[in-house]
C-alpha cells in the first residue's frame, strides 16, 4: 500500500498511539501488558484488554479499504505484538538495528552510510507529551551522531574524508554542543586540504559553546585550529 494515511482513517487517537508504542518498544514481541500500561494506565484489567483488542483491530484495518481483508502485517502471539517483516518495514527500527550492528563490527563505511541515510528527520518531532516517545527520539538522535562520528573515523583511515562531511554537518545540527563532532569536521576538512573550512567550523563551535554554556572550545579543537592556521 503506497499511499498516505489521512487522519480520518485512524478512527481515534488510540489507534495511532498504539502504532507509535509498538514501534518505540521494538516492533517485535512487544508485551501486551506493556502496551496496556502505556496506553490505558488507569483502566481496569478487562476494560484495558478490551481497549487494546479494539485498537489492534482498527490498526490492522487502517492499511486497507472497508471491504478488504487486512493482510497479516500485525500479529499477536502468546501475549506479544509484532510487525510481520514480510509485510512491512519501519524506517526508525531499520536505522536503529543497522547502525548498532555497524558500530559493533568493523564493517565498511559504505554500509554504515546506507543506514545513516535512513535518518531523514528526528522521530515524531511534534510529539512532546509522552516521555517514552521523547526518550526514543533522543536515543535515535544520539545514535545518528555516534554513527556520523564513527563514519568520519573510518573515512579518515581510508582517505575518503569528504564522504563523512554531510553526515557530520547533520550531526552538528542535531547535537550542537558535541565537541567530538566539530573535531571530526575539522579533521575531515584538514584531510582534504581545506584549512579555511576547518577554521569556520572552529569559529562556529566557539560561538555555540560560548552562547549556550559560556565556555571556550577544549584542547582538541584548539589544537586543530592551530593546525589549520599552520602553527
């Protein structure tokens, strides 16, 4: 099904919130009890379970027309809810799993880049009330930053520093107080012969750190700035 799901298709906020919760808690073998605690914390056992059954039924059908039989893209077995990977993939979970595996292994930079490319924007940026969504958003953002830094490290070793630049710039936007990101940006520019760009990164870092924390850049950034000036 290659189409946007308009608001009217969701038939209430619980259906959409259920989808978000299944994603946030891993997308596979998510405990029914955990979903109930998140979505209906004040409902008694029978009522909460019935609410979940109704929401699951509506969620299954949101991908098809009223007279169609929904595909088994969402399953419940032994009290656990899962997406069926044969029918659907979740970009946030694909990104998370892929980058974590790349960080754990010495796989090539190309593979890491493919997974970093999945990260188009922060997760559900307009959801600001549910702490479990906020925490997951932060985890994914931090993982992107870690992945960008590791990519830069690998690209520097293979003399392909220019490949990491767009990822490092995105990382700096998402974590503007992270000196490691600025350091790898400067190293990458120095590696490809652009000391003026490295100094621009240093000035940006100095301005951001001063405005936000009233501190100066640390010794690593200072040393890189001296290298950019040829000292």
